[in-house]
C-alpha cells in the first residue's frame, strides 16, 4: 500500500479488521499512522479500489463527543 510503513504491520491490521467488519470508526491515539485526515483519505481510496465502500472514519478519542441524556 505504501502509506503505512512496513514496520507498522499492526496499524495496517487494525485498518483491515475495521474495514472488513464494516466498523464506523477506528479510534486511535496514533496521530502519525492512523488518526489523521490524510490517512483516512488514503484508506478510503485503497478500500474503494479493493471493493470496500463502507466509510471508515479514522479519529482520536478526543474527537468523539458524548451527549448527556
């Protein structure tokens, strides 16, 4: 793929697991390899090229907003 370094196989596995299981969001504190908009766009392009069209949001826990009921 090229956008995840070969030494970061676990990051690529997390993306693959989230993609194949059609998860809405992949939360991570890893801002360099997972939780950033550029990686999200790269994942979207590659996933669609491979036939996965379910949107996956890569974000960090600070971006998740909880509403009190």
